[in-house]
C-alpha cells in the first residue's frame, strides 16, 4: 500500500518514502485540510499490563485519607498485585489490549510495557510473559521493561529481594531494567546493583527516582549509566546540570504529579540546562490512570512553562531515544517507519485544547489503523 498525505509525505510499504508533498498516484489519499501532520507519539513509561483499577483509593486520597491509612486498608501496589494474581491471563490481556487501543486513538504508536505487580518470582515471570503476549497482540511497536524491583514483597527484605531480582535478570528476556528508589522501596545502593546487572545483560537501565523525597538518586543513576531517570518531582537543584550534561533522559510524568498533588519536576530548568526531556503517561492503576499523551502534553505545557513544540519533541523523538528506537521512529524522515498522525488542528492546539483528542488519522507501519469516525471524509 502507498499512502499520500497531501502537502506532506508519501509512504511505501511500512516506510516513509519521501517528504514530497504527497504523490497523487498513491493508492490512498489523505487530506489533512489544514491539520498538522506529526510523528506518531511514543509513550516510554507505562505500567501495562495490570489488572483492575483503584478508583476507591483515589477518592480516599483526594478527600484527605492519609496514605498510611490507605495502605492499612490494603491499598497501594499490594492491591494491584492481589488483583493481578486473582485475574486470569485472558482478563489481564483484554484490559491491557483495550487500554493500548485507547492510547492508539490518542496517537500513541510506540509504547513501553513493564512488569512490577508480580511481587514474587513466579508473579514477575507471569507478568513478563503477559507483557510479551501483549506486545505480540497490539498494533503498536513496543518494548518490555523488567521492573522487578518495584516494591519489596511482603515478608521479604529489600536486600534479600535483590537476590531474587538478580536471578530474574539472569533468565528474563527484557529490553530494559527498572527500579523504584524511595524510602519505602529500594535504596541508591540497590540502584547501583541493578546498574551492574543491566550492564551485565547489555540492556538499558531506567529508574523511578525523586518522586516523593529527595534521595540524591540522580548522581547514583548517572554513575550507573542510566538511560533515563523518571519522575524527578523532588530533584535536587544541584543535580540539574549533571543530568543535563549526561547521556540520560529526564522522563517527566505530569499526570502522576497532577493526580497525586505531588511537587512539580523542574521541567523548565531542565530544558534550559539542555537536558533531554521526555513526557510519558506513567499509565498505572494507582497514581496515573491516564492513557492520553495529548492530555499529558497539556499538563506539561501549563505546569512546566513549555512551548507546544517542546512538548511535541518530548513525546516523539526524545521519547523514542529512551526506548533505543530513535533511528526507527519519532520523526518524519524518508526511510523511517511510517508511524504518522494527521491532526484535526495545528500542533500548537494540542496542549491548549486540554482534554480534546486532536488525532484524526493514525498510520502505523504504513497502514491506516484508525480514523476518527467524524474524520472519514479525509480518506479517499
Ligand atoms: Zn512508573
């Protein structure tokens, strides 16, 4: 199949053939009618697949129930771990596939899956297998991250669990490793250890750091060779410049910050210092049940003081870099994979029209995979 997007480009097979304004002889013609044409979005930090939701917990949180009390009532990551353990494979995959579809309709053409709700060796093996099944089922390109060090399983100690993590790393087929560094979870020493494990396996190191407290984990992550440090709401000011100078992305998660009434990551300062800044949904049932990258862009622009163009780069080429896919996706260039969005508006409207889905047509690998029902007139 060849697709011409009038005024922009032509695809051939699964590639962008040329930025030639659209070949009139192409088999399918798409009329952008003044809407912008942008690269498909890349969501480099999600927690799919998971089971169920935690809406009651969100209501408790916003009405002022302390976190310790929510945890005492059985909330938190342990709650999602129980839900996952109690759900059939088919049910988990159905929920995750529906969410991936929702993301697709909001422009996400590449995304990450993580483990982390298994909370036992067997549980993590199962979640990894579910993530691999999901990767084979969804229409998007995906990468799978082993977040074996997400929470310390009940009855275990962090040091002891890291031994199990090392065993999982040795046997697991993952594209990256991740860890949650926080006073209630894992320490900077565990981060260093996971860095060594990642190097040994030749996979990228990612790290959830500085979400609720300033633990000075960023220098440790940089020393360990991290590909990305994610969250950063409590980033120490002295760590901005070293992060900006490193080959490491700052992955900011404004959906989690907004819904959790967390502190704000220093997004403007990081960009001004020259850091590679990336946005992601952090889609998970606890802190960020958000699937829409356009919504995340809107939050980032308002709260970090970013331009629309800065937010767009943060969900395309720079997000692709985090997943090691920037040579393949994330920009509109001849030879790259034809993952292309036609918007119903200029790209500058994405953050401004908060809550509006600007995506009219989604092309993945040179195939039109979704047309918004009111936008079918664009295709001929
Ligand atoms: Zn996360």
